[in-house]
C-alpha cells in the first residue's frame, strides 16, 4: 500500500501547481494558440513552482498577442 501511495502523492502534488489555460485566436488567420495549463515549474515545488509557471504563461500570452492573437475566454 505504501508503494502506491508515494507515486499518487507525487502526482497530486504536481497537479496542484498547474496554471489556468488561456486560449488565443488570430482573427486574421484563424489560428488557435494555447498558453498555460502546464506544471513544468512545479518541479521547484509549491508557490515558487507556481510563480515560475505563471511567469512562463504570461510570456507566452504576451508573445502571441504581439503576433495579433487575442484571448478568446
């Protein structure tokens, strides 16, 4: 029982740091882009990991908005 508990705990810990997904659309080309929803920064753990992932998401959104994309949500 302990062997399955540890991996499950790790998975739940990583999911807790996932950031919200932001969808963007380019009205000219019709392309759709997605930023966020990741948990790569969660390897740093907790609030620090969330802030790392959030900063990455904000850069992603900013880059797509500079290319003419607009948020759809």
